[in-house]
């Protein structure tokens, strides 16, 4: 009985930790997207062209570049959080 309670508590703690990490990662992704959008808007208003997207997308809007920029900066779409070494996708680029 005691071992079962301990295992259940560990599972709950892992789940809570995973959710906290996902919230933190999501908040950071949002912050990076907002920062990029601000820079892209400034570049456009200053008459500077946006860099070409590695995936061939046009540069009509900052949102067109966010996934490619994240991928280019090594912020891909995999995270090894609480998956016992297996990669688990939390967002796509």
C-alpha cells in the first residue's frame, strides 16, 4: 500500500513538473515570437528587407518567418522533458 501511494505521488509530481515546464517553454516561445515580430516591424518601417526564409516562404509578414527563424536558431520542435530519454513534440515549426 505504501509503495503504491509513493508511486502515485511520484507520478503526480512528474505530471505537475511537466506542466510547469511546458508553461515556461510556451511563455518563452511567445516572448521570442513577439520579439521577432517587433524587430521585423522595425526593419520593415526602416526600409530593410527581411532575411529570406530557409523554407522558401515569402517575407510578407513576420509570422511567415517565425517557425523558420526558430528552426534556424536551433530552437526546433523537440523537447526531452519527462519522457525517459525519448523525444516528444510539443509544438511544430
